[in-house]
């Protein structure tokens, strides 16, 4: 997965003219992402594949909207796993938990990258 860029610079180019709007979008991202992350954890604990997919799918969209490419890719893997044809539910949940464990580091790396990039916009 390391071949996927942390930040989609092409997506960020859409916001270069309006740094304030991008900051507002990041604030919305933070709150929406946190809410879905909490819901995703609850869905994983309940082994509810439908809810896992719904939260992961929403997280993927909001991640890609702000240019969090690697984070979006990681969440996309959870979407795919929740919809996989794997019959062994325990194995599927285990794989989802493994990918879920990566999300914290992916979010932190995105936040660090944005903190480095944004000052160059002003």
C-alpha cells in the first residue's frame, strides 16, 4: 500500500485559490471522519458487514474529497473486504480489523503532510 501517495496533489490544486475554504473542508472532514470512525469501530465489534461497508464507504468519500489519497485507499480496502465473497466471517472480520488498525497512522501522516503543504499556499 505504500505505493499510494499520502496526498493527492491534483485534488489539492482545486483548493489552492481558496485556502480558507479548504481549512473549513478539513474541519468538516475531521468531525465527519471521527463520527464514521466511531461508527465503524462499533460495526466491526458487532460484526455488522452492512454497517461496516456504509461507514467505510462514507469515510472513503470524505477522505478523497480532501485529498487524503492513502487514507481513502486504506478505507476502500475495508469496503472491499466487507463485500467480499469470503464465507468465513471470522476471517473476514480479522482482515477488516487488520486494515482498521492502519487508519490511525494513515490519518496522522495525512495531517502531517497537509501541515507541510498548506504554508506554501499562502
